[in-house]
C-alpha cells in the first residue's frame, strides 16, 4: 500500500510509490520522493503563478526547458490527466555532461490549477530510467492540487480541446 505525502506549503499531495520515501526538501518549500536503493530522486515544488490564474502547463514547461537550453520536438510533451481537472505537461529527455562524461535521464513536468503551479523534476543516470519510470509516472499522475476536488472536472473541457500531446503555438 502506498502512502500519501503533502508538500510543506500544503498546495499539493501525491501517492508515494510502495517502498519509496518522501520528505521536505533542504529549503523546506518542496517535496523530495526517492527509493532508498533507487536510481533517482523526484523533486516537486509549488508556488502561486504570477499573472494568469490558470496558466497553460505546456507553455510553462517549454519556457522552463528553453531556459535550460533543452530543445524538444512538438510531440515530445504529453498531457497527463490529474484528479479534479488540474493539468500536467510532462516530457523526458537526456543530457550529457561533457566534462564528467556522464549522461542523465530527466523527466520534467509542470502541473497547473487555478492559483497554483507545481514543477516536478526526476533525474537518474541514463540507462537506469526503466527501473523507476513507471513508479515516478504513477506518483505524478496521482498529484492532487489543493482546492481541486477529485471529480470536479470544471476545466476538463480546456484539456480536451487541446488533445493528448502538445506543441508550441
């Protein structure tokens, strides 16, 4: 049976995969989820977005990736339905550290709901992602943003009009 963990700010909660642990991050404003003998760590942090009350998660994800000099094809970002009508855009990619000769696998997502945005990053050594990918995706799909009641569905029409995979407008 999986436990549920809530972030220190009280903005979201998610199911912690069986055999994994969760605790506030070093700064005390995010949540880290990991498996003791695992390959990687999932880090989530939330905040109230500036301006738009319910920002588009894909636009926020592309903006974040652009700041990191990560370029993706249009079909490499997917929608992940979340409980209560919240929305998540999720992608996976590899990076290489030329100095260290090391490759990392990244799974990055942005979830939005009225008044809240959650950034999620998971990374592990490249080649080891298959060990934890399903558990991380399951945890992210369980993300419940505070104030979004399960089955609320108020904003599901917006997601439905955009389709299952997204590109940049």
